[in-house]
C-alpha cells in the first residue's frame, strides 16, 4: 500500500493525511510521520500523528489510536474546559449541551473506527491479491526468465 491509497482511505473516512516528508521515497529503515486531521460534525479540530517504518506499523498504530480513544474522557475534558471558560469556547462563541457533545464524540469515534477499518481492509485486499498473483506464477512455470 502506498501513501496515495492511505490518503484516499483517510479522505473516505473524513480525514486528511499530511506527511512531513515524501512518503514514497524508497529509503529503507526510515521513520516516516503522517498526521491525520479532521473536523467533527460540531467543528472540533481533531488530529493525531503516527510515526512508522512500514505500512503495517502505520495501520497497527491507527488501530491502536482508534481503540484507545476514550469517548467518556473526551466529553469530560471538554465539559471541564467549558466550565473553566477556555478561550477556544469564548473566541468562537461555542455553545453546546452535554447531549450535543456526546453525539459529536460518538461521531469522532466512528470516524476513527472507519479510518482504521478502511486501512485494515485495504491491507487484507492487497495481501489477498498478492497471494493470488504469487500462486499464478507458481502454477505457471512456462515463463521465460531473463
């Protein structure tokens, strides 16, 4: 899987994938960095960054981030910030109820799950294709190798 495909999967799940460096340069054993950025339905800016060496590492880290996302903790943090009068809420004159926030955080969780699931399915499709492709070459030994 390449960075273009990761970017398309991310876009389909509502995310923008931003790489710090050219992700497709053929350097081995180089740590690469990608930041996933999105806005929740209630316009909360959400982002997280993954450092990886292989696409499997990237997928594993995204899966881990999605599974570790604690919706309840996120709601509590935002409610606490609202009570304290954090500038973000005052600047944009953001008013929301607890129910609005819970619904928004559920949407964030779904976006994270959709991203992780999309990446996992793409990896499985690629592995299945590669296995079928390899099997065709094993079955047909009449190719002339140069």
